């Protein structure tokens, strides 16, 4: 397999595909939100109370100490509420607004894509802003950054609520992942933005798109395990590269 084109300058083929009317799938990871000041799980600064968040984001951790897990998510909600969408979020929303067949599949749970204006999206890992009852299964949105008391309880049945996010050791939501898989098979162009491409099954989507014949562009400052497979690699921060792509495709 030939090496992908690696550059800060998009190819003429990429610009032509952006200007076209074919299906577009955008896959985003934590690198996009990092540009808004939200630390990733893998950042050295992403630890809370000196503990790796992966030791807090599991069903077993919640069963053992729900209040501690909820304090972790309360801190994440407060941090996300103070963050602002960055130029990458807005460029993705602008691409959707061109009216072509489009889907955004994000691994991010912070809600910044929605605040930037994205509407056609699936949340592969859930949302910080949705709560799910551990008893009756009811799920609802709550945009208050801080919940009191912790842990919160269901108004309908009184059981404990949990964050409606996908924890380690849990499967992705079937409907959302199914939509993303369908989009990967149908897409003419796929943009893989700010993801390490190591978290499965989400990371399988770009390979599925390649196998279906899509032109798959990776946008990331560093190379990843997917870089050698990508049709094109644009080396740079998403908040710089994506607005430049939109400007190149639709100047003025």
C-alpha cells in the first residue's frame, strides 16, 4: 500500500470531493475538544485526584463507590460547561450546513459539537449531559453543570441515576453505531479528526470506509496507527486545518 500524502496543504482531489455532493462522514475524537481546553484521558494533565480516569469510568467503579464516580463526572460537566467550541467544531458545522448527505460520528461526550451547530450527529460514547436511571432505565437531559445532591436519583422510581456515557467494559449504543457503520459504507469522503484511532470499535469505522472505496483523510498533528492506511494525512491541529479546508472549498 502506498504511503499517504502527508502535508498541511490539501490535495486537489480532497478539495474537489469537498465541493461535490457525495456523502461525507466526519469522525472526531478527543483531540478536537483538547483544542477547547478539555483534557483527554491519555493526557498527563487528564488525571483527577491522582487517579487514572479509566479506573473511575467503569460499571465496577460505579457499583463500588457511586458518589466518587459522580464527583468525577460533576467535575467533567463543570469543565465542559466553561469550555467553548473552537474553529474545528464550527468548521464541521459549516460543512454540514452545505446541505449534502452528511453525518458526524463523535467519540466526545462534552456537547461542544452541538453547541457549535452540528445537528446530524451520533454520539458513539454518549453524553455528559444525559442521565440514565439504573432502575427504570429512563434517560433525560440535564444541562446543569453541578448536580445536587450526589449521587442524583430518579424522580420517577427513586433509583440512582448514572451518567449516560459509554464506560470501559460497556458496548457502544447499537443504533448510533449502526448509523455510523451505514455512513461509513456509503461515504465518498471521510474526515478522521483528532482521534488516536486506538479505541475500538469506533476506530473500525475508517477502515470500513476505506474498504468500501471512500477517500479517507486523517487530520491530526501527529501520526497514528491509522496514518499509513489513510488516503491523505493533513498534519496540523484540527482548529487550523478544518477552517482552511472550508475556506479552500468555498472561498469568500
